[in-house]
C-alpha cells in the first residue's frame, strides 16, 4: 500500500475520533443544550481541519535536501564517438529516475534520456552525438514526497567533424 493511501486511511480514522472527542468535551463542559450546537459544530470542524492537518504534516516529516552530480567524458569528441554521462544522487537513492537534459545548438532544452540509479545511487548513459556543434548537458532528479528536487551543473560538450 502506498503512503498516500495509508495517510488517507489514518485521516478517515481520525474523523470519528475528533467528533467523539469534541462531543465528550462539550458534554463535560455542560454544553449540551440546543443553544450550544453552533459552538459544538464549529469546534468539531476546527478539530477535524487542524487535527488532520497536523497528522498529515507529521506523517510526511521534513523534506530532505538532495544533490545530484554529473561527470562527462570526454567533453570534446568527433561525430560518432561516444560520450559517457554519469553521476550520482545524495542521499543515495536506489531505482529512481534521473533525467539527462541537453540543449542542442540553437534549440531549446530537451530530454536526452532517462536513466535509473543503481544500488549505489549512481547512473550512467552513453550518448553518441551525430551532429557537429556545442551542446550543454545536465542531469536532474524530480524529487519525492520526502526528498527535494536536484539539478546538476551544466557541462559543455563540443562535437567536431570527423578527421579525414
């Protein structure tokens, strides 16, 4: 079961508890007459909203910061040569998607590839440029409910014509 489903179950379980607690409190305080009903209903609404809000924030805990690195080898190649783009995410995250982004000459940023981290939080991709030009490459991880988004530095890759 996913954490969001578990959170919803906990919140739904808290609703009857909040109502019962409010009714018992108001009865104990002697507020069980018809004129006191608006106060009782407002108190129930208040407890439901803020009680569930506190529980939801408490269940997720703080958002951890993350960092992603990029290594590109080599940074100058001829058309048709391989470029290895690698890196890692800290804290070590296993099996998460990392987007390798690029900006071809004269074009907007786009996705070059999406790779998955291994058991050590590392990733690698081999790219074979087919066009001469200067490319910018970076990596990013979109984050999770408990860990923040991270983007690497930008690395410039120069692709030159093949030698004749």
